[in-house]
């Protein structure tokens, strides 16, 4: 009887060992367990063909007093705002017209003489 118990115990141990070996054979070190939590750190990959977004070009008003922001290029166009020295203007991509450049200031788009605006 003792031999039967011993043989049964050995067979159970062998079966358990084989089951454990099957788990090891299917082990994937790169598998993510179903209970894994997401890290707060994210891996970001950049597309090699992407180009960085250019920063908008700006200039600072350097007029001695107020500078007129005009509706068009030239002194014959109406004044839509008055700018003061130190105001920062964002240049648009519009081609300059002589010394006149198109800019954006306080949600208004207009034209100023570039002689009174120092680039940054």
C-alpha cells in the first residue's frame, strides 16, 4: 500500500511538473499581462518625414510715438489702430509691398511701414 501511495504521489508530482514546463515553454517575456497598468510616461516616436512647425516671425514697434496700423499698404489707406513703441506685431506670410509689411496685432490685420518695426 505504501508503494501505491508513493507511486501515486510521484505521478501527481510528475504531472504538476509537466504542467509547469508547458507554462515555461509558452512564456513570452514581451507579453503584457492582462492586469498591467498603463504608465503615466508615454513613448513618443517622431515621423522622420515630419517637419517642425515654424515659429511666427514678429517685430517690435520702434516708432518715436504712435505708429498707424493701416488697412492697406500706403499712407492713403485708412488707420485701423494706433500702435505704441514696444508693441509686438506678428508678421503674415504676405509679400511686402515696398517698405510696407502686413502684420497682425490684437486680432487686427493691417499694414505698417517696416522702417518703424524692428524684427525679433
